[in-house]
């Protein structure tokens, strides 16, 4: 499998500088680890109502053989039309806390008393298929995933204004006034974080779905299909 392949041609310079001091098996293992990691995950983040889920669905529909969705866990109850294992893995607080304590999660966050998180298994299930893994996670989850070795590409999706976001959320008619206020307050903080330089590789303002999707598609084409490297925005 590795016939004709020079390890020195693919290992980072940081490894090569140690070449004379460490055995060849060390570098071989490092190379194999790099290969096994698979393609970089794509992280979509943004306030509820920003349209990130719609963009995600459109991407998966257009490229079903290229992308796979990492299904998150949550302790909240399913909304009308949501299916277990498709939209979320619905679980209990006790079970999720136990899994977190065992180190089974990459990232977790709590919103309105409900826990959310991405399990290592969910990401690995997608990567084993050879597809690019897409994660839809909250700001706290983004901060945590930056500290892993997944090296994700980070996309922040935001509404054109808080007023437009409120209109979209009210249109759902799924929450009372108190819950809606909390969600808008959270959205304001998320937008501030999303707009800070270097927190994300790209910020997409979703004022028109077709335009936002075109921006997302172009970003993916430039950074994943062509395998171009971007400045690291994954460190706090």
C-alpha cells in the first residue's frame, strides 16, 4: 500500500526535525494516524433561526455521496416531525451525564435546561464511510471542538438582523414569550462571538437562501475539494 511513498514527503516539518533522534516506527505510526483521521469535518454554527439547518439539508441533498451528518444527542423532547436517530439522538439527562463522564463526547452544551452534544461515535460513523462529516453545534461546542485534533473548517451562519431573526422564530410558533426572549438574548451573544476575527473561517449572512448557499458551496469547493489549507482558526 505504501510502495514508492516517501514518509518524509508527507510528514510535517515538526516531525522531520526529530528524524535523527527517533526510530522510523515513530514516524510510520504518525503517518498512519494522519491517514486514518480522514477528511476535515465541516462545522456549521449559528443562532436558532439563522437558516443553518436549511443550508445543511440542501448540501446533503445535492451531495449525498460526499457529506454525512453527525447526529447530535439531546435531552430535550422531540418536536413535531423529528425522528430519533435522524434529527437527534434523544436521551435522558442521567444517560448523557454518564456518557460524558466516560469521555464519550467531543463537545457538549446546555440551553434552556436541555443538554446537547456530539459523541465521538457519531463523528466516527460518518468518517468511516469516507464522507466529510458535518456537525451542527452551538458556540460552546465550537469552543470545545477547537481544542481537539479534528481540525474542522468552521462556518458561522447569521441572520441579517435580530429583528429578522425574531420574525423567523415567531413564525415557528413553538415557544412562549419567555423562551423566545432567552433565545434572542442567546442569539445576540452568539452573533457577537461569530463576528469576532479568527473565530470562524467564514461568516455567512443568510438574508437570501440561494445567495447564502452559493457562498457555502464556494467555500467548501475552495477548502475541501481542492484540499487547500487555511490559516488556523481553531485555537482559542
